[in-house]
């Protein structure tokens, strides 16, 4: 009878997930672009990607093609990637970086300075100080070595947006870390499927045997009751995410004892996920391409003092993460495929998936809808 009551209480506690259309609809995807990715703070890369003046990267979100560039004062600036003359796209990924002196439009050779101001327009008497001829700048901020943009004309407070994460990981030297290994994954799943999967460990016992061997709590009681703010303990004798659970790398300087022993994870909506160990960080930057397709930029970050050591080898962590990632992306793609059925209407969140409810609440608030 007690077991029956326990199961029944779980059934009562289960709440409906988002309806099927939120994972397939072009209309909802476009709404998400307008009310989330064009309006909220969005992670678009790392400061380390731009190592000198003129270095740039392209970032595409929906219809917005942007370039991120380091100017001659070593400040990072972000601009809409089109010329103010006729709208031609100025830069492409396959072009050389860094640029040597300026930014030139390939169409009519209008030339811009790295700060976005117009330098010259050939054969035209144009006032180069007139801001209407300057590139359209995007509001950007940096935290922990990550670059964030906000496309809204009146962006919300970045300090308020980042405060919880900043307070929680204040002792992790995130801004100093360098990407010793990077992976790009193309996943045939809606971006919310990926975030929902990241937000729970109910799936860990069945999907990640290597992971739960390092952190047994991920499989105990279906991953229920995990305290991510305090961190999740490793098994005895382990202290990091590698196949052995150990490494020759030292803990990041300044960590407290809990941070040296436990694993931490956090998702910052809409598109940054981080998993933090005492010696490295796995960071995931999501880039929605369509309702059923997401590109993921994964960085395995290490402390520069470790990277310069003669015996530094990042593969113990990076190969572990690459395996765990592929397990996750495969199961996310199977979720997307399964939801295609005409008989699928919505799923359910179990009690140990309560963090996944966050994405439902987030979508409800941003799209101003009642679910």
C-alpha cells in the first residue's frame, strides 16, 4: 500500500510539458526569435576568440547576421553585418582574420573603421562623421570571458541578468580560462529539447554509464533531489569529469573545499550551459538554426597555468565530454523523432525533472502566453 501511495503521489505531481507545436512550429520559432533571441541577452562566443585588433567572428541568429570584432583599442564591438550604402553583407567566415587596417564592403568599397565609423566612400562627398552612415552597433557585454549581445533597442540590465551566475561562481576564474579543445555539433533537435535534457538527470542512469560511475548521485532515486547550487559530490577518490575521475591538473586557484570536491552545472537562458569541475569547465553555446535543428559550440576550458605545462594533456577531460555529449545529442534527436508521431500531443515532467519546468515558464513569460 505504501509503495502504491508513493507511485500515485509521483503521478499526481507530474505536469504536462510544452505542447508538441513548441518543438516543430515555424510560427512559434519565429516568435521565439522575436521575443527571446532578438530581445534577451544571448551568448555569442568567448573573448579569447579575438586575439588581436581586426580579429573577428561571425554570429548568426535567425535573420540577423552579426560580426564581433576587436578594435584598435582592444575593445570588443559587435555590428550588424551589412553596409549602410546598399545593405551588402560585408564579412564572411571564410575571409581572412584578422583584418589589417579597416573593414571594406566588397560591393562598392565603402570602408569602415574597426569602431564602425565610416572611413571613406569612394567618389562620394559623404560626411564620415554622420552616424547614419556608421555601421549599426549591437549592445554587448562580457562576463567570465563570454561575450553577450542584446539586439533590443532598449536592452534590459546585464548586471541583473548575470547576477545569480556571477554570485554563484565568483571564485571560478572563468575569464582567465582558455579553450584547449572545441567541438561543434549539429543536432537535429529543437533547442528547448537540448536545454530540457541538460536540466535533469533522470536520464543519466540509462544514457550516461560513464558519467554516473563518477557521480553515483546522478542515478540514485532517478537523479531526484540534486542540489546544484551546493554542487554534486563525486564518488570517493574522484574529483573531476574524466574517465578515471582524477587528473594531474591542479584545482583552480581560489576555490573553496566544496568547489574542489563537487561538480556544478548551470544553464543561463536562453543559450549558455556550463558544467564546472575543479580543473576545467565545459561550456555549451546553443545556436538555434530552425525549429528542429540546433548548432552547439562546445568549449573545454582550462587554466592557462596548466596549459603551458610540458605534461598538459586535455584529452582526459575533452574525450570524456565528447562521449557524454554525443550520448546526449543522440537521445535528444530520438526525442525529436519520437514527437513527430501524429498521436503525440505533449509529454510529462516527473518530479525529478522539475528544473525542466523552468523552460516552460520561461517560454510562457517571453511569448506572453498561457500554457
